[in-house]
């Protein structure tokens, strides 16, 4: 099944439903960053959450940043997702591994830490980005993003995230977001029905591993509530906009003295992208060209 995003409505468009399958892009992130089992689960959940949050944005260039910074050993978990279906991310300490929790599952909450903050930045594609900060609830990512939606965006929401990592890599990953829209926000019976059905589910990951599709999951949750699955499926992928040219631009910021020192001691420069772990090299000719440009700019401004 390809990585994809599916949208639906229910209850006379009083409920908005979005689901994502992110197995392949989570596996790409695992391989790129050489993530441990628990780091894969943490980043996979965060990337899926980012794609779900970005799904209601309108501008093609609009993006959502989620930064989870708890007191656990993983450090920062960061995801950058766009409404164009692209996502990237990293974990500060990708090698950290923990024993399973009491339920026998990957201990994402322990690895992230229950004390800390969740930072969300929404760049809608124009003007100034909107930023929000909430305290972590559990470090399990899903609980924390749900709390953010309720407090910062004041939208009653149910969020299910899941990542299953086996011996051969990521076997299942994705999530579902259900939201009560303003026109149904006062319908307490509808909210109670939705909460009970979400609570009765055995979990997103087991359903995905059992072969259930997103439309089948929507049908199980909302099938008798005038469910309408929208026909446009959006493909998702891990993608980073870093390039060799951007790396050269970053090196130029170091300034003349630093570039001269690199040329004298190393003769080349190496830079690694945080988001995708791609390694770029600049040879002596490129460094000399950067230095010449800086010297010209200095002369022109003096």
C-alpha cells in the first residue's frame, strides 16, 4: 500500500476525518538516520501528526513544524510537514533504545519524557507563521498533539497514531485524525458517540497490520453517520529540500576567516543535513570561489 492521505466527512459535515499511511516514508527516515526502534516510533508518529495537521491548509507552500522537547533521552524530535504531502524530520539522539513498557510496546513516552513542551509552528504560506506551545501530557506524541488541538486550536479532536517496527524495519505506520467542526461543536451526543467509538478501537497499528485500509477504518468509526469519503487521495513522501547549492550558501555565512582556515587545514568542507542526513562536500575550488565572492563583496561595500 503506497503512503497516502485520505479525507472524509461525516454527520452532515460536522465531522472531519483524515487518515494517513506513512509506512514507507517512516522506513526511509529510519534508514537515513539509523534510528533505533523507539526513535523510529517517536519520529514516525511525529511525522504522521505533522501531515495530519497540515492537511487542512490551503496554500501549496504551507507547512507545519512540530518540535517535541521532553526530558527523556531522545532529546528533540522534530518533523516538518507540508500540505503538498512532503515530510522530513530527525531525532536528536537517534541511537537511544529502551526496554518495552509495561504493555509490551515500544516505550515512546519514556524515551521522549513526560515533562517538557510541544512546539507547533503553522506557516500558512504568507504573512507571519503562527506558533503555539503546550506542555507535554505523556510524551506519547498522540496524547500531546491532541492536547495541543484542544487547548491551542480549541478543536475537539481524536488522534490515533501508530508505528510498528520489526526486525526488518518499519512494517506499519500512520494515523487518523477526527475533528468536530464548529457547526457540530455543541452536539454533545455526537461528541460522546465519537469518543466511545475511538475508545473501543483496539488501536490504529493492529488494524493496519491486519490489512485494514483507511476507508475500512473510517467505515468502522463513522459508517452510520453519513460518511462521505472524498475521492482525491494524496500521495505522501519523505522529502528534504536541501541541495549542494544551499550547502555552499551556508558555508559562505561562515565568513572569510573561517573559509581561509578550512582551505589551509582541510582543503575541503563536509556538511550533513539535520533533516535527511544527506552528506555534502565542497572541494577546494568551490571554497576558493566562495572566498573570492566574499572578498569582492567586502571590497564593494568599503
